[in-house]
C-alpha cells in the first residue's frame, strides 16, 4: 500500500506543476517515478550463449 500512496502522490505533484506551466518539472517527476519502478523489478541476467565453432548466429 505504501508504494501505491507514493506513486499517487508523485502523479498529483506532477499534475500540479504541469497546471502551473512547469512542464519540464512535471516530466522530471514522472521520470523519477519510472526510474524507481525499474529499480524495484528484479534484474534479468543475461546468459552466455555457447555455440559450436563455425556455427552462425
């Protein structure tokens, strides 16, 4: 529930800045929200590809 409240607060803060004509500030607030969401998701690990000599990828 804490995450929802924080997201809700960020959205309405961005809306307030946008209504006041501070569009870049509103965009920055929304970018921060996106960055936080990306940090919360588990990191996908890339697996090494092993191929036979001469095999085409």
